[in-house]
C-alpha cells in the first residue's frame, strides 16, 4: 500500500499534465477535474493490473491506461443527435475544402456564409468538432477497446488477428496521408504527437497563439480525415 501511494504521488503530475493538454483542445463544457479523476482511477487500476510479461514498460502501460480512460470519458460525452452530427460533418468538410483551396483557415464569418448558419451556431459546432476530432484521432491511433490500447503492439496476444491486420492497414493509410501534407503541417503533427509538446509550446515554436495552433490542428485533422475517407471510398 505504501508503494502504491508513492507511485500515485509520482504519476499525479503526469495525470494533471495530460488532463490539461486534452482540455486545451476541447470545448468549455468539459471539466478539467473530471479528466483528472478519470486518470487517477485508471492509474490505481493500472497499478493492480500491470504485468511485465506482456513487454510494455510500467511507464508506457500507465500512460496508455490514463490517456485511454480520459478518451473513453470524452467518448461518453458524445450525445449529439443525428442532424447535429451531419451539420458537424458538413462543417468538417467545408473547413478542409477551404484550407486546401486557400491555404488558410476560414473565419467564423466565412463559414457562416458558406453553411447558411449564424456565427454563434458555427462557433458552437466548431467546439463540438474539436471534441470529435480529438476523440476520433486518438481512437484511430490506439483503438477503441481498452485492452487493445494497452497491448497495441502485441499482435500475438489479440484474439482477433483480422482486426489487427485491418488496423495495421489503416495505420499505413494514415502514414501515407500524412506524407501528402505540406512541411508545416507535418511539423505541427510531429511536435504534437511525436514530441508531445503542449499547444502552448507549439505556439512558441511557431510564433503564433495557442488558439491558432488549435485551429491549425483542427484543419489538419479535417484534411487527413477527408483524404482517408476518399481512399477508403475508392
């Protein structure tokens, strides 16, 4: 028990950092304390369940469990009705089209005119889109099942090899799509997901605001999703 308490004290800063980074990408209705609570529960469960025989280090295992728990919590918040989902998908497509055509992000006013909606409606939809983009990208990279996320690199441990193969192919398609991005877009993704920089740190590297980084990430996600949908439809 004393060892568990020391582990919790050691990893609480990680939980808070992850919660803040995730929160910075999301609408205001997502509470930071709720994310921290989900991460803490996941940490306690991870301490009891960790098995080094599967090959993952304890730090990697715990990180995956904590982040996975937070993403699962966000996924449960996805209560939007079908018509709103369709509007958000339309917004997603328009942002990707505009960004590809003009190499800049559309303003809320421009999106309002394109979509025939009020600026307030566009802003509300954009907040929901950021939530969906964050959750969907993470689900795409790590899988939606808790155990698959935990042992994502242990194909032999999976009961469904075909599913693992499918995800491997999707991952390859994702890499191909990323390679089609321009250098600035690839840099932003690298800073965010390879080097795990916060939005604030990326903003300092690029010399822009945190809000701008969040918008750029949103546009890049939209662009990637559009490319992936096109490849899958083909």
